[in-house]
C-alpha cells in the first residue's frame, strides 16, 4: 500500500490532502509503548508522515496462538489462549487509548477511534480518556446482528 501511495503522490496523480488513509492498531500491540511502536511500524510501511484515521482494532489483545482447539476451549474456558487475563483488559485498553491520544496530539494521526467495541467497553474507556468520544466506532451491523443498543448509544 505504501508503495502505491508513494507512486501516486510522486506521479502527481493525487496530493496527500486528497487521500484519506485509515488503518488499525493491531491486537498484538496493546499497551502504551507497544501502541506507539505499532503506529511507527504503520507509518513506515505506508511511507507516510501521518495517518488520517487510526482505530483500535479490538477491545482486547490477540490470542497467543491462531491454532485454537475447540475441545481445549470447552474444557478450560474461553480465556484458554488469551494473551492477558480478563481483569487486565480495561487497563490495557486505557493505556492503548492514551498512546493513541498522544499520537493525535503530536499530529501523527488526524482522528482516533475504535472498532468492535460494545457499550460497556466504551463506558469503561470513557472513564480514563482525555479525548472523547472516539471519532469512529466501527461495528458489525446487519439484519442478523442489528446491535440496536449500541447504535442508540
């Protein structure tokens, strides 16, 4: 993507101000310093000085493996493969958001938001946020999963 953007800019096909780049903070980078590292990696890969919209991809960190066995989850519970405990997640989300706020204040991103957050996630994050509300809460919403409470919120 970074190469395509740079080619278009160098060829004069478009100007940076005409381009809106949105990317997500990846789930394996939750926490303050890892979040800032994630942003630097995205900027380097995209070959950009700033990102227009940066979303926290998920309200919790990634699993420690992609090969999750259903029998193990049934036996040991849904946190069998979690990278962190359930109790750690509100602090990790808060630290991640705080790093995103810093990136916004420094001009490395123009807007920050979240993805896949519930009302409970948003209310908890709101307690520690200094920049509120998120510019975007990207959610799955369709007739089979209408999420009326979240949309009303």
